[in-house]
């Protein structure tokens, strides 16, 4: 049975974990890179989404979401923010949006590395270590990118549309307003284009809500702790 000190330490580790991820990583320049309109797919597997460049089209599944310069700048900022939190953890332990996140739990793939390390500390031979905990994809998480997670068989568009139930023409983009969301909710959903627009509008609305919540939380944090 765990004593109070063990429970207190576990709670502190969980709070520190959320602080490192939320204030060290989530609230960094990642927010700037996350801002924007995410493309929607009408067929389900993103094969209908392409990026047009002066040098040709790039399939969405092959597009790098961050270039090398963006990744470098992001990692420099994140390292500095995490280092600051580790040096001065107390001002950052109160969670903001992270209070609604999942409770931290050990990563399955990383726990294999922990097990290998502990086995070596006990004197287990290297060959036996790798035989017991081989490198494989078993404990790894599923792919992060949407196009790698969708079903392998695309959703086929309808071959014939009943004119009596045909949706109105779809605008190039959906302005996210209460009226536009109600219109999408009431529109026929048999047409893949309407499904794509509905997904786009819902994603944009969710991102707008999230940004508004972060701004409110930032204002609360500034009022509580002062401006950085």
C-alpha cells in the first residue's frame, strides 16, 4: 500500500508533467504553427487533397507540416521553456487548459527502454536484453497524421444524385458563423463535398474556440503571475 509521501510525489510528478507539456510545449510557437485551416477530404483518405506549388503538386500525405527552420526554432524555444520550468517549477504547476487533459501515464514504447536499462543494471547480458525487449512496433502508438489513420478503402462518392435531394452549390470556403453551422447541420449529407465542408467548418469552429479559451487563460495567468 502506498504511503502519503508516495502519493504526494506521484501527484507532483503528474503536475510537473502537465506543466512541462502545456506551458513548455503546447503554449510555445507550436500554437502559431497550429493556427490555420486544416484541409478536409471528401473521399476519406486525403488522396483528393494536394498542395499546389510553382514546381508541381504535392500529395497531402507527402507534405511536411514543418520545414527544417520551423522545427529548429520550435525546438530551441521549447528547450528554453522546459529548462525555465525545471529551474523554477512552482509558478507553473497550476494547470490551465491541461486540467481537462488525460491523466499522465507511462508511454508503452518508452517503458521498454526503461525495462532494458533496469535489466542491464541487474547484469543481464546484452543479447538477452534485446531478445526480451526487441525493437518492434507492438507497443507503439498509432500514427498521428490523419491520412495515415484512416481506413485503407476510400469512401466512394455517389455515382448518381437524386435531383430532388441535391444540396445547393458549395461555396469555396465556409464562414464559421452560427447561421452557417446551422445550414450545414440541416443540409443533405449524402454529397461528399458537403461532408468535407461540414468537417472544415467544425474544425475551424473548434480551433477558434480553443484559441479563445487560451487567450482567456493567458489573461488569467498574466493577472495572477504578471506578464512574462
